[in-house]
C-alpha cells in the first residue's frame, strides 16, 4: 500500500510536467490556525487547510526537492524491506546538486521536516515510510512479545529493561499479565521503580522515556491500552513541562495532529506530583523558583482548549502559581529511598488520587 501511494505521488508530478504545468505539492498546514480540538473524542485534529509548494519557485524549490528526495529514499527502502534511522537519512541526502555548490540538505532538521511533510502529503506514518528514530525508552513488566521472530520477556530484562524501538507496529503481544501501565517522565525514576520491582508488586507495566514520549512509546502505550485494556497513569514532575507531557499523551500535539488517532490515549490519568502532595509530603523546601520560560509555558498550557474549561485543572494551575516554583518527583526520595515505590504510588492508586 505504501509503495502505491508514493508511486501515485510520482505519477502526479510527471503528469504536471507532461501538461507543461509547474509541478506542485499540496502540503497540509501545521499551525495552530489549522488545528481543532474535538471534545467528544478528546483529540487534537489537523484541519483541511493546505499550501501549494511549487518546483519552479525560488521560495519553494529547496523544500520541494528535499521532499521528493525523501520520497525516493522511502520507495527504495520499501522495495528492499529495509529501514533507515533519521540520522542515516540525513547522510544519504546530504550531497551537492550536480553543477552547483548547493547541498540538498545542510542540517538534519531539514531531513526531519521533509519526512514530516511527506507524512502529511501521503497520509503515511514515518514508520510506514520505513524511517525510524532512535530508541529512547525502556519497559519492564509481565509481558511477553514476539519481535522479528524473537520471543522477549519484559520481566527478564535485568536492570536495563526492554529498549523500545521507534516502530512497534510489527510487535506481537504473546502474553500480557498486568492491570495497568505507569508511564514515567524520568529515566532515573524508572530505574528506581524497576530496582524495587514495582511492576511485580503492583502487577503493572512501567515504561519511560527521557522527557517527552517518542512516537514509538506513545504508540506502544496506545496499543496496550486499546488491545489489552490497560489503563495508563502518567507519573511526571510538578511543573508546566510535566503537564505538557501528560497533555500530549492524552490529547495529542499540534506537530503530530495528523496522526493523533494512532498515538493518543484519551483515558490517560495524571498520577504525577500535585500542589497538595507538596504540602502532604513536606516537599516545600524542594521548590525550585520558576524561570520566565516556565511561567510562559504554564500560561500556554493552562489556556489550552481542553484545560481552560475544566474547573479541576484550573484549580490545579492556580495552586501551581501560588507555589511560585516547580518540584521534581525525585524529591520524594527525602521520605525514603523507596518511598515512591512502597507508599506514594500504592496510596495514590488505591485512593484513585489522580486527575483526568
């Protein structure tokens, strides 16, 4: 299917040339003006606005060539059933156009954006186009999978856990023996929970990324949520960036609004630190004063369409402003090395002390 979509794109451009027309691409616009929020599905969606990109236009030509070059590489990869990492794509594209001193790309950010544009134009995901990002997360729990013919048991991965790949579409779940998932923002917190074998004590799955969840992790979370009915709890720091991480997992993001349906978890629950936790667990001395960039992000997040009409969340944001600073989940270590594993998470889940 993917190869046919790319061929159709190529035929369209050839047809433009044969008709003596300026070859063009219709690229969906990825800005806030073309984003909508559907309160029924709780998803951020991309609108129908597009922009024309022409080959024979000084302002468009470089991006046009980059996009078509990306499509050619994707077609080659699909035909030989191989994949390239985003960095490898950059080096494959980084060459000089014949008879000029102009490179097709000068920086990896250009290839990354070209791939994103190709996704928008074709309606295919990066993974379907055979492009992969770096692994950037770990998982542990009573789950057995089949990945490229290999049987992998997440409960027997030692201290490192199973490294989550960029593309999780081909993974087959052979056994899922868990009640829920805890997604963790910080790798250090994941390591604490893994060493304490929280996944065994609470019969859950623990998954982390280093900051914002990658596409592969978001898709993995969604698959476990939809295919195996595992609730997803999001454990993050008490700061605007932690709330944003939760927001992206639950509602989607502007940059990936075109694939929201394959990444988001509308039922995700916020299990991270709260302003009330700071008082309850005596963490006030660990408050780090907000920087201007933190305050700006707090105002942006609190005014998101999906938050600004929710009284519980608006009270939460108001209390965050009153704290005048942020608190990391790691501050709970003051209460004991394994306090987060033995008490904090147990109490929060037992008392249903989360926010949706």
